[in-house]
């Protein structure tokens, strides 16, 4: 059962959902962002980063696989495993250490690194629905449940 289900009519609504989640994120949390290409995963990450005070352009890390953001309140790694096909590469690239108690990790296309990633505290599943997007948010750990507790957005 998802902890939260929403219909997001426009991209602005996706940014706003990210902004509402941002203050609830704590270092050490792992957030999976799932959904087909164009579902709004990077837009949600943008909403989170802007609300955490990042004023630059949020790039889609498809080619680099990961971008690090040093924000005033926390460190955030934004992964995108779209172009990833061998979970063993994760070890070779030294990504494991990014999943530390010091940083929030947002992960697009976690399915492509299945088995090599730590489990998610929160899973956000997005789907194209007409001109808008459906989103379901699941809490998989106690940390995740606490994060979403009384989330009113
Ligand atoms: N709720 C929404 N309704 C309509 N369009 C959206 C919504 N959220 C995001 N978009 C748009 O969908 C497109 C793809 O978004 P993006 O975040 O890059 O998807 P993904 O990272 O899942 O591939 C962008 O043009 C974005 O503005
Ligand atoms: Mg993306």
C-alpha cells in the first residue's frame, strides 16, 4: 500500500511535491525515483534541490551517472542509472561509498542497479497519466515512515 497517492496535473505540481518533501529528508536517506522516461523523476529531484537552497541548473545526470550537491543542510547525491546495465559497475565506479550516513541519495532508474544498491527508505513511483502524472510514494523503512508521517501536501 502506498503511503501517499497524488495526481500532479502540471510540472509545477511535481516541483511543488519535491519542495514539500525536501525539509523532511535527512542525511543517510535513500530515495528511489521510478517510472518510465518522461515520468517526471528529474523534475521531482529539481523541486527537492531548489527547496534545499540550490539555485543552479539541475542537470539530468544520465551521462555522468551521478551529481553531488553540497547544500547548507546536507549533501545530496543524485544518481541516474538509465544508461547502466551491469550492477557490478557500481562497485568499480566506487559509488558504494556515496551511500553513507552523511548524504541523501536520490536514485533514478534504481532497477538498473538492482542488487547493488542499498534498499530504499522511500520509493517514489511516477507514471504518465494523460497530460499529468500519477505518483505513489511508499515507505519501506521506519526512517521512511517517519519522513512521511503526517505529510499533508
Ligand atoms: N506533473 C506533470 N505534468 C505534466 N508534465 C510534467 C509533470 N512533471 C514533469 N513533467 C514534464 O515531463 C517532462 C519529463 O520530465 P523529467 O523529469 O525529465 O522525466 P524523467 O526524469 O522521469 O525522465 C518534462 O518536460 C517535465 O516538465
Ligand atoms: Mg530523468
